[in-house]
C-alpha cells in the first residue's frame, strides 16, 4: 500500500500493522478485510486484531469497525491469538 495516497483518517501505525501482516501471510489486505474464512486469511485477520488491541490499545468496537465485525468477534480473535502464543504455536515480535 502506498502510504502517500492512504486516507488521512487512518493512522500510519494501523496501516503498517495491516500491511506488514498481509505481506507476512502472503494475503491481500482486501482478503483480510473480506468475509473470506480460509484458514490463512482468518489467522492473519486475528493477528491484526490482536495487535491493534494490544499494541495500539484500540477498543474492540474500533477494531470491529475496521473489519466490519462486531466487538465479540474481536474479543474472540484476541483470545485465540493469546492462547496460541501461550501454547507456543505462534510468536509475535515485540517490535511490531
């Protein structure tokens, strides 16, 4: 995504997280924001939701609006990622 043409209302850190995770998982931002339930896309979406909640301190409702999901879906995503981190199934770089 070209940050020079990005909408001014979207914070750069938010765009950076979404863009970096989409590249890491090799899925498009469009797919991440879609209703697609392919495992790889769902995991990327959940990781982004987790990072927006934990790193940027976004409220569940705000994260939900970004992905057109309700706050309960965001809470579930955060819980899933926290469990995977705890079990050692997923590593999250603290520098993100």
